[in-house]
């Protein structure tokens, strides 16, 4: 069975490491990008689109909201599940992200359990992956 | 124009508790023990600036040992594996997380800067026209850690504008 793939997009290397650790535990293959532009460049070179992207909001070069908007406008990337992972916790920001096409929204700080729960709700946690 | 902020010590303490629960002490065995000493020493610090509906800074400061321990917990590493870059990244993210949550409690229109990390004591930091308005000060496994908020005086800003 082909493993699922996740893209972790955050300008903080520390946060990328945390997210990568979680998705790897769930048997995803993970790739990292430091901002939205780098993520789009990586996606352009990929033959297989990742199943999941975990996206920070505030990043240099291209922020998470712009990234979500661009992904949603690209039919090749339409199957990718987009989860914002950010300190932006105002209701208005959550609404903006979901309206732009994000599927879920996780506010930092988050526990590993809370993140796994969100991914499970999206049907992205394989059976037995978190045992 | 900057408004009076309504984020107080108990709000900061709640954010700190969430950070500890999420990243620094998920097992719940090493909480931050309050000292209420706003003059406690630090060796490293990180900060984010907030502008817009409120202007000021959110500062995370600690000893180097506490910063190393934070990086080890954050990045799931052994203490001896932690590099200066790991410490710097972790301090930046901690300031970003606390600052982002402070911003969420402010009136709409606030903007958060990218974090700045300085591997030097908080006492070396210069925040022009800013005064500390609240903070959480404590010991984490015997090492000092603090999270504080500094507000830029709107009167001074307007006078200088």
C-alpha cells in the first residue's frame, strides 16, 4: 500500500519538526517547506500530490492564506486536504481561512492528541497508526 | 491609536499552562512554579512585537539551561543533542505562540511581527517608550523562565509623531 504523504509548511523549523514527528508517527511520508512559495515550488515538481498539507499562517514570502487560495485555484491540487496550524485564533481569521478553502483549523499551542484527533476527523489517520 | 490592553497575569498564566501542556511538559510533571519575581535573571530571550489596535511586545526570557531544556522537550531530543540553532528556533516559536494568543485577545486590527531571538539577558533588550505591564515569572525545574508584556506608551508615540 502506498503511504500517505504530508507537506509541513511553517517558517519555524522547530514547529516543522513537531508536526513532522506527528505525521510520521501516523505513517505519513513528510516533506517540509519554509513558506507558501517554497511549498508551491515543491508541489510543481511533484508527480504525486500530497494527501495533506499542514500550513502556518504568518510566514515570509507567501503566507498560509495565500497558499491555500492558490492551491484551491489549481485543479491538479484539488484533492489535497488543507489544515491551517497557526496562532491566528480570532474567529474572523478562522472564517477567512475556511472560506479560502482550508478544511480544518488548528490553533497553536496544540497537543499531539488534539492534532491527531483533527486528522482522524478528516479521515487521515490510518487504523492502528497511533497505537 | 493604541488602546489599554485587557490581557492580565491570569490570561498569560493560562497561555503558559497551555504551552507547557502542549510542548514543554506534556506528562504534567514539571510545571512552571510561580516566583512572582519580575526581576529574576535571564540569559536568553525572544520577543514578538504587536502593532495596530495595541502596540507593544511579548517577551519570553529564561536561563540558558531552561532554554536548552525547552528545546529538548519541544524537539524531542536529548539535552546533549540540542544545538544553539535548536535553542534559537524554540525560543522564537515560544514567543510567537504566546504573542499570537495575546494578539487574539486584543481588539481587531492588531498585527504580529516575526519573532526575534537574542542569546543575551532580557535586561539587554531595549524597548523604546515601552513599560512592562504584566508578566508570569517562575522556575522550571529550578531554572528561571518569564513571559511578559510590554506596552508602548501611546502618549509618547503621539507626542513623537
